């Protein structure tokens, strides 16, 4: 398979390696970007695999909370010009308010308006991720919404049991910045854990680490990998001396949701 300059540039941007290393990795893996990224990690050339955004594009996020219920809705489009327009932002706000009341299925009633907007603005517009979280009798729900250029770009909702509104809000703020992928370690798919364990083992062996020290080194690196992804194990952004689990002080996160534009 012929490796193009665009292929090399894409891999360089996602891993941070040099041009020759990127080309070499692609040639060794028949042009496969994911395989080349993994190959670079194993060779010690890319210390961490940066993943390109899976959901590229523009849009806006709306967050609505009403009592025990919170909703997050993403409306997608092609350009930031449309994403920050008053008509677009107003529509996503309206959809989120309706989802908060009637549930996630309420998005269907907006399809005609979206198609009309698509025709008017001449852009591909669609509803993206939609979440509705509801707190139980002994739970609280809190949210966080981060705006940019007049539209929301990062929305979070958290349901907390045995804690206060203030603690739930602080957790929501943390999630907005730390972007965890899972709530607890047990939620991480076993195949992802197995693949990462094999990768860090191969990296450690390539570095010439003593055989006797390998188990401890591998577990240490794997724990660091979990800490990047698992909410309860992340260092609290406002006090890195404690984890989110410690910050909760006995409270329990029942569920959470996050939507980031382009992420």
C-alpha cells in the first residue's frame, strides 16, 4: 500500500512523532493508522497514543436541570458560524428542555424543524448525543455547562447519592475538565485492559527492565492508565492530593454523562 504525505501528517498529528518515524510506522503496518500508533508506542517513540477525535465537526450543547431531572442534548452542524447562531442555539436549548420533561424520545418531534433549518442554512444538521438523568428520592442531580462564543461546548450531569448539591456540582466541574471515560475500574472493558497490559509489558521489556521487576512496573503503568480514564481514581482537579473517591467522603456517584463538541 502506498503511503501518502497526508497519511504521514495524520499520524504525526495524532502521536507527536517525527516525519520519518511516522512514515516508518505506517510502512511497517501497511498504512493502518491504529496499528501504526500502537507500533510507535511499543517502540517507545510515542509515549502516549493520542486519539483523533471520533466525532469531528461543530455543534452546540445544551444542559437543562429541573428539580430531580437533568438533560444534555448535542445538536451537530458543519461550521462554528452556524453552531453559534441564535437560531441554532435556541433550537438545541428547546430540545433539551423537552427531553428533560418527556424523555430522550422527545427529540423525534423536532425532526421537521431540523430539516427545515438544514434547507435554510445549507448545512448538515442532526441531533447528536442525548442524555437524561433522574435522581432518586435520596439522590441529587447537578450540572455544569461551559460556553464558548455564545454556544455550549461542554455539558455534564451527575447524579449523587448520600451527598450535597455542592459536592455534586464540584464533581460535575471536575468531569468537565478531566473528561473521564468510565465511572469505576470495573466498567472498563476487559479487552481494553488486556490490550493495554500487553502493550505496557512489551514497552517495559523493550526498555530492558529487569525481569523480576516487570510485574510491579507493569501494574504501576496500568494503574496510571486507569487513573487517566476512571473518574473515581482521577486526582481531583482542585486538590490533586486526593482522588475523586476520597473527595466524595462516603457519597456515591450513581451515574454521570458528558458531551463535548468534537470529542
